[in-house]
DNA sequence: AATGAATGAGAGTTCATTCAT
DNA sequence: TATGAATGAACTCTCATTCAT
């Protein structure tokens, strides 16, 4: 018997990712989780708290992975490649979480939103620092490191919207493809 | 004095882009447009019709621009570059429309949704054909043309989420930056 | 070109008879009459006024016919038979009006309603007087003249709900059938 | 303390019978039932479902009574008389239900309406069969059995619109009166 | 832990009606 | 005569949430 708390989380992931936070009602959530709508409130605070918990967990994992990847590679080229691989793998393996993170930030309000935005900013900073370092070292040929960071991140995040783990592209190949595209995009010197 | 119909459209663009279709109420829409909620219905069918009209108009323009760009360039490299430039400029100049197109497809239902999806698919086909042609001609160094198309499109669409026309990067420079990144990403042979 | 006022009246008859006063919107009325909803108000007061006018006209005609029938026959048996025939013919020829009269009284309010109720009461009084006269004269075998009046009236009004002038029963035959049933119901002495 | 579900049903009966389905708002229903309009929806599906439930229940009871009456009497005269008595008693005892059944059929839509119409048709068939049998056996003197059935049914249904159980006519006497009128109307041979 | 009952607020939409043109 | 524009009020129904059991 899967724990009810886990079922609530799963239901929220499925539904928020597919229909968006505001497109999902508490009763749909409850039905999907196999609970009454009143029982839902034993496993969450408000609906917004549930969203925030999902976003925080996902961003914290993303951030931890990115910081680990950054720490593991002193060389900017290797570092960026490691960031790309981690990001792509995360988005391929947990597309629901990442779609929610990327798309439902506007549904958060007040303090909670500020916290999640801060996490996202920290995550982007890790990327920016790596790219800036490579650019400063002359390892990349990019017109604007800031624009390149945005382009790279968007490009990699898109994976969550189309990649099918049961499809023809294995996850390792996907990571290789994105790593290669990222290197080219950045104009990595041979 | 702007026409009321135009004010309704503007209000919808502002609000749908910022809070998402389901995050916007009919009364907010009306207030923003300077009308009563009842009067809104002189200028639209249902709320969903309003969304569909916005999406269709944007996609049709995007498609027309892309087909024009494709028709203007026989060379795959030039063609892809033209597509990138048109896409980036559109997303920079009309970020609200494009964010709605990219983010609210799930809010559409039934026949309308099918129509909009068909438009989007036609648009993506134009890109795919151009990329496939370049790959077939050996002009690009890409591991997978299909993945490259997705990466490119996501990368360029992201512009609508951050570019500020009043910021430090002029639009022409933005287009140049993305064109360059696209060429590198695709591994265009020198 | 049929007069617009007439078209409004026809539309109201069709729709009120089919869907009931509260089941019909002003826009449906307008569409059926080939006018805009605003233009409707050149030909009527309020929606309720329109209903009242229909009911009054129908009841006044019914009443005039009944009074004429009563005046034409001193003999109670002949008088009741004449009332039955007039009522049945009216309901067969103008089923929409009579269905509205029979079914939408509750939609009227205030003074108007009182007036229409008064008309209806006058109409029923003509019937009651005739039946009472026959009963007093020993011409009828009825347990209760008051109950008999109600039974007779309901029986005859039903015609408006099913009779089809294009069907197998000619109007004259219909009137004969009801006259015969009425005589039998009242136990007219041979 | 009456159950809330029962109070909703009672409120609907009172209001639908008096003002018609379309003449009653959900808030009036709620107020009459002593609930908020939102709470109403714990006890019903849609407003139309509520109407349909009332109509079905009433028609099913009517049908069961009629079939029992028909089964209990082989003789057509006795059978019709039993049908009349059952119908009159039902309409006298439950005038709200029967008025709703007789007057609000047009408010139903789609599948539900078809089901209720089918029930009504079955009910009328029981009457028609009995009358036809009597006519075939020469027990009745009627010009048209089909017209007679309509006349009889309308005559008896009218009871729901005027009979007052607290008035001067006891229910048993009412049934006797209608049975006698029905026999006479049908021209039952002595 | 679980839920039936309850609700104020709000959803999208239509209502009957008015009025300037 | 005719109507597009406009609206406050009402419509049916669902929202997220609470609470007694």
C-alpha cells in the first residue's frame, strides 16, 4: 500500500504538470489520490503549499546536483558540460517536476514565491558563473555570456516537454546529444 | 480612445501571459479592459474563444513569417538563420502573444485545440524541413536533426520570457546573437 | 412584409407555448422575430407585459365566445354543449394561446395577474352557471356540479396539448366527439 | 429534524409546482431548504437532475399503481374505474409531484427527457389498452377510444390543480365522483 | 486517519432592460 | 424604426477550505 502522502504528491505532479496549478481543482487532486477532498488536508497545507513543496524539492535537488557538478570540475568546459548533463537527465527523468518548476512560478504568491525565486536564481547563478569563467578564460566563443546562459538553459529545459524514456533515444544518448550541442553553441575551442 | 474590442484583446494578452488562462477571471479581464463583465461578451464568445483567437492569430503570423523566410532562402544555412531571426524578433516584439502560444495550449479543448495544434505542427515542420535539408546536404554537424530542431526552437522561444526591449541589448543585436548561436549549435561548416 | 409587431407576437406565442415564459429569453424572442433584442422594445413593454397582452386577448375572446354561446341558448343542455364546442374549437385552432393561458398564469405578478385571474374567473363562472342551471332543472345527473365543471373544463382544454389540425380528425368531428362526451359525462337525460 | 436531502426534495416540489422549473432559482431552492446554494450540491446533481428524479419517482409510482389496478381487474369497466380512482387519489394526495410531471416535461433535455417520456407513454398505454378492450367488448359507447383516453386523463389530472384535502370533499368522495363521471363519459352500458 | 457536511466567495455566462445614435 | 453598446443583477455551478464526528 503506497502511502497516502505519496499518492497526493503523485497526483499533484501529474495534474499540475498537465493542466497547470490553476487548471486543477482540489477535488480532481483528491480523486486522483484516492481520497476525499477533506482528507487531502491531512497531507498538505493549502493547495499553494503543495505546489511550493513540489517546487522547492525539485529546485533543491537541481541545485544540489549542479553544485556537485560544479565542484567536481575545475575546468570551465567540463563544468558546463557536467551542468548540461545533470540538467538534461533531471528533466528527462522527472519531467513533471521540472515542468511545474518552469511553468507555475507565477502561481506562487508572497513569501513563498520569493523563496522559490531565490532558489531558481541560485541555480542560474551556478550556470552563469561557469559560463562566465569559460568566457573569461577564452574557452568559449560567445557574443554574450548572459544571453548564452539563457539560451542554454531554455534549450535543455525543453527536454521535459518532449522526451519519452520509452522512445528511441536512450537517456545516455540524449545527454550526449545535448552535451555536444552545448559545446557547439558555446563555440568551445577544439 | 482605443476601441473596446482592442482593449479586451490587450487585457487578455497582459493577463493570460502573466497569470495563465486559468489564473485569470472574467471579472479581472473586464476590469482591465474598462468594461463590466457582461459587456465583455459583446466582444468575444467564450473566454476560451478569446484565448483561441489570440493563439490562432499569433501562430498564423509566425507561420506566414516562417514560410516567407523559408521561401526567400534556398540555402539551408541561410534558411535556418532566417527562421531563427524571424522567430527571435517575433518573440522579442510580441512576448505576450508568444508566451500564451507556448504555455496555454493545454487550456484549449476539443476542436479548437486540434486546430491550434495543427498550426503549431505546420510551423515546426517548416523548421524541421530546413534543418533536415541542411543535415542531408552535409552543411550541419548535428547528432540528431529532430533533437536539434527542438533544442533550437526552445532556445529561441525563451526570448519571450526575459528580453526587455528597453534593456541594454538592441533587437538587431539580439537577432545577431541568436543567429550566431544557432549556427554554432548546428555546427555549420566554415 | 408581415408587420414587426405581429412577428413579435407570433414569436412569443411559439416560444411561450413550447418552453414556458421563464424558459424563453428576450434574445430568443428577438431572433425568432427577426429583430435585435433592443428593437423588441419598440413593440412591447416588458416581457411580462407581452405575456399579459397575449393572455388577456385570448381570455377576452374566449369569454366573448362563451357569453355569445350562453346568450344563444336558453336550454341548459344546449348551452353547455355550445360552451364545450366553442372551447374545443378555440383550443384546437389556437393551441399556443390557450396553452399559455392555461399554463403561465403563475408567471404574472401583481395587478396584471389579478386582472387575468378575474377574466378567467368570469369565464369559469359562465360555465358554472350553465351547469348549475342544468343540474337545478334536473337535466343532468351529476354528483357535484362544481366538480363536474372542473372535470369538463380540464377535459376540453387538453385538446390544445394534442390535437393536430393536419391529423385524421377534422375539427368538426372533434367538436362532435367532445360534445357527446360532455353530454354523457353530465348524464344528460335522454 | 428532517434530513437535509428530504428538505431539498420538499423545497423543489413546492417551488417547481408553484412557479415552474425555469421560474425557480437555485438560491430560492437553497433558502427554502435552509441551506446555502453551495450545500445544495451535496444532495443533488444538477438542477435538472433534481427535476428528473422527482418526475421519475412520481411516474414510476403512478405506473406501478396503474399496473396493479389493471392486473386486479379483468373486466374492462372495473379496470378503467380502478385506473381512474388510482389516478385521482394520486393527484389529490400528491398534487405537487403530479403538477410537476404534467407541466415540466419540456424543461427536461436529452436522454433524461426521452426516459421520462417513455415512462409517461407506458402509463398512457395502460389506460389506452383498458379503454380499447372495453370498446372492443362493446362495454363503452365512445366515438373514439383514443380521444376518450385523452379526455379522461386530462379530466382526472386536473384534480392536482384544485383539490384541497382540507376542503369540503373527502378524498373517498372525490374518487367516487370521478369514477362516476368516467363511467358516464365512457357511456358504460347499464 | 478519514470524511460527510457545510459554506462564502467566486467561476463563466446570461438575464431583462436602457439609451445614444 | 432600428440597433450596437452597455450594465447590474442574476443565473447555475465549482472553488478552496473548515470542522464535527
